[in-house]
C-alpha cells in the first residue's frame, strides 16, 4: 500500500497542470539538483511603478494586495492582475476593449463574500499610452462613461517612459507614440495576465469573446495556484514517508506473527 500510494502521488505531481504557463524569461541557469545538472528558468518579473489613477491617487504595484481571512486571521497577499494599454482619444479598438474588460470584471465574482461580491484576488490595470493628454479628469470621464469600478480597476497615467517601458520591455507589447495625432498612436489589443509573483502568464485578444472566456478561466486557476516560493509540508518527504509506512507495516506484521506463535 505505501508503495502504491507513493507512485500514485508521484504520478499526480508530475501531471500537466491546468494553470497557464509562464512567458518572457530573463535567463536560463544550469543548477545542480541531487547530483544532476538541470535547467532552471528565471522568469521576468514586472517591476514596480508609481502612477496616478482616475481618482488622482498615486498608486504602485505594492498597493495591489488583496485581503482574505483564514481562521479569522487576515491574510494579505498579492492580487492576480489583468493589464492592457489604451488612450482616451482612440477612435477604434479602445472603447470595445474597455467594454470587454468591464464585462470580464463583472463576470468574476467572489461567491464566498456576502453582499459585495467583488473579488478581492484580482486587479485590472489600463495604462494610457497618451499620458500627456490623458489627465486625471479625462480618465475619470472615461471611467464614468464605461462605469469602471475603481475598487479593483485603475486607469493609469503618469510618467511616459515608465508606461512605455512597461509595455515594450516588460510586457512585450507594441506601443508607439503618435506625435499628438489621434489616429497615429499604435498599441496592442492584448490583455496580459500577471500572477501574484508578478510573472506574465498569458496574452489574450481583447476583442475576441472566446479568448476573453479563456482568460476568465485562467484567472480562476491562478487565484487557486499555490505560492511556488512556499514549499509544501510534504515537499521532498514522500519517499521517506513511503519507507516509514513500509517499515511500520512490516513491524506490525512481525508483531502479529510472534503474538500468534506465542498463543499457539
């Protein structure tokens, strides 16, 4: 039984996970694990920033934390993030992307909360690639137009280089300054999924309903994903447990054998 359980657990741990894969690595290192050289991928981390949201508040990645309660003890952890890029003078795809982001925000609720069903594990971020014209009042007007809930959705403006670096260097999305001409700004139509460790976990078409439905499912998977930096209590102990159980069964069997022999 211990050996059978060991192989079942080992096989289950090696099964392909449902959670979305990682994107955008910085480097691949070769490390020695248990006498074998294996490749260890260092995934790119989205850097912190300080920008201004539609309420005029200075915000950063450090502020994006959800609060849940386990055994009546508050547990504060990073939120899953969905990000995109837009500008309020956009004549074509931006309104449609905002509508789809709004639908995504409304579709994900927290069934465990009473009253306010807003999920506390996700944050939506929309970065303006035209920060020179997209002031706080303009972002507020855009938010009012599409009924953006600021509780977990920020429209962000601020330092232009910070925003373009986030788009091009960190999220690998196309963004191009149009030189003040409304229709010449270029930006991606993708939504970017970022996990609690600030790693990119997916790109989704912001204008495609099937892609957005997949994004909604992947958000739930990431919200349930265990922190990879925290090792499980059983990590590295399965083999030892199997051996201990086997020894225990052999000891019990030996004891039963001698008791029966003594009785006879």
